[in-house]
C-alpha cells in the first residue's frame, strides 16, 4: 500500500494537482506496518509510539452494516450515507487535497464483514466525480476466494489500482505487486517522461525465484 499511495500522488501531480496528497481510509482498516500503510490502518494500537503521518489520512466509516447502521436504516440507505461521508469536504480537506481512497474489500483484523448492498456503487460514483483514485487492497479477497479471479470482480468494482501480495506465491515466498489502470499508467508515464525517469524502486524487486513461484502458484 505504501507504493500504491506513492503512485497515486505521482499520478495526481502529473495532472498538475500537486496538493492532492491526502488519503481516505476507513475506521478499523488494516493495511499492515509501513509508515504510510500503518497510518492508513484504523486501529490505534498500530499507531502508538511511531509518530506516523496521520495528518495525511482522512478517516471514514467502515462498511459494517450490522453494527454501524441506524435504527430502521436499510442497506442501500446505509451505503448512501457512507458514500456521503466522502462529500463532506471542508476547506481543510477539500477534494483538491485528496489523491485516493484506500480499502480492503473484506476486512479481517478490523472485523470480518461483507459490504452491504450498493456500498461500492455509491463509493465509486462519488470518487469518480472528484477524480479521487480508488486503491483496493486485495490481500484477503482475490484469486478465487470470492468465486471470481479477484474480489473486485465479485463486487463489481473497477479500481484504479490494486495491491497484490501473499497469495501470489501462496505466502511461501515474499512477492507483491501493484496493478494499475490504463488511466493511471498513462499519467505516471507522462510524468516520468517529463522528469526524465521514473525514479522508483524497492530493494528486492524483480526477484526471479519469487516470480517463478508466483507463476507456478497461479497456474494451479
């Protein structure tokens, strides 16, 4: 998720929207332990003592209908209210300061529950209107766990980026990836050409053993 947020910011800068650096993340979200991803995590125990960049995160409600819905509130009404949280943008948190909305499709550490009817359709409508990227963490939902190749397919989601890890190699060898849409790729390529290079990399990228294990795992 650290790399995905970095790419989201790079994309927004390519559109001359250099102030778009803040990120929406949900209550109870879990995005593991990097500096940015831990800040996106919505559980305070993961923040204590680390002085994380939490001022860059805007916290929104989780998709837990059975616990967080109001008395008599239907699933579609709940989904509409949760999507409406993204519209409440004051001067300090306007759409011009936000680059992305991050989310796991199915939470685990923050509570196991399935988003209610209409949740993702409403979210995507609001995000698309403000050109805020949708970054989906597929760590708990992809590769046939939801009956489709990815969880996004099962929920009818068209993400701008997906973070992929663990299941690529059956979790027996470290391997991860960030998948992105043609729109995001084009924006990143434009900015990289303007700057002369895409100056990004990680220490163990392009690991041939991880690649071989991933190919074998995903072919079965």
